[in-house]
C-alpha cells in the first residue's frame, strides 16, 4: 500500500539531485526526466537521500518511541492536531487534504492524525512522511502501509512547490524556507514544541539543580514568528500514569536521556516514576506575504 500511495502521488515528487519531475518505473523504482533512479524497498518506501547522514535516532530508540505512542501517551495531541487541520483545510481542499509530516520518525503521529481526520470527514486524506532515519521509515512502512514513506533530508525536501495543504513538524528540527515552498498559498504549518513542563519528572530526576532542569521554548516560538505569520497557539497539558516497563521505553525514546548520567537513569528505572507530564505547545502559521 505504501508503494500505491507513492504511485498515486508521484506528481508531488521531484528528484533530490536535479529537481526534475519523477515517474514510476515498473512499480519498482521512481526515475526523473534526467534518469536519476531511486529504488523502492520491498515494504514500499523510497530512500531519497543523496549523501550519507548521521543521526542519533537509532533503532532501539525508535522502537521505544513506537511503543510509547501506540500506548496512547500522545493521543490528546494527535486528536487536537487532527481537529485543527480539518478546521483549517475543510473549505480550501475540495480535492482532498495532502499532509506532509517533516521529521516523522517512526510514523505513529502522522498515522494517528490521519485516523482522527478520517473519522470526521469524507474527504480523501493523503499522508506523506519523511525522516532522515532509515530505521524510522522502515518501522513506519511496516506498521502504517496506507501512507507514503520516504527517507529524505529537511535541507532539500524532494517535493514540488505548493503541493501540501498542511505541513507537520512535531518535536523535530524545522526548515522554514522549505516549508514555505511546499505549502499551498493558504496552507497550514503546524509545529509542536515542548512546553516548560514537558516530561518534567524526568528532567528533574536527571538534571536536578543544574541548568538543564529548566526549559523555555520562547526562542523557538520567536524563530517561528520571524518565518511565518502565527495564526494560533495552543497549550496541551496533561499527566499520564507510567508503569516501570513503559518508563524504560519512555527514557529510551527521549533525547533528555542523552546527557543524563547512567547512574541517574538506573535510579529512575529502579525507583519508578508514577506519572509523567505532557506539556506541549502547538503553533499554527501561514506563509508570509
């Protein structure tokens, strides 16, 4: 099904090497007018990276993230995002809604958002997810075959200008110049960033009495406002219970653990943390005139 999604939306793709339009070839690869060719995997995703890249998001981390998201930790977020996207695009997208998740990881956020939107409309919803991590895209194509998945770099996103009604950027680095290019004239950018209380229990446990115990997203919001017209901002705040098995995966999935001492991580796993705070800021924006 992922291959089918790529075939049906091949008009959105451009060659990452030369920027030319692309076409399907024998259902096994996509090729541009200058004959640059990219093979589809057996699962149907396509790798559009043109050079080797390094990422700290390894397979174990992505597997843990997959389990945590499937377990419902971010359901209030994905349901809210689905309603915001549907509200914004329902009148403008007569031919359906096309959504790009830029930095999709292992795909669970995009899949849940599409499910949320699909339950509230009869419009066709097209989802495309890209991430620099091949391991993440492998998991996404295995678990969510109804979406087109691509290994690709945010520095040069291999899609045509104005192809998407919505671009998602969830807890991921941004490339605002590319997002502007990819959105339709009235398209919506949805960026999700941590709030000051995000995973506060872990932050306190790992970084108590250090500068890393506190976090502010103000600089990220200001950077967004310098690049897009901010049309709305929503805070999503709630607590969720965490058992010791899920705590292990939660610690493994978050970059907060990267700088933490092994001793503190072991203590957290042994002691346990009964509940975790999810504090997220959703920023909505439109292209500047």
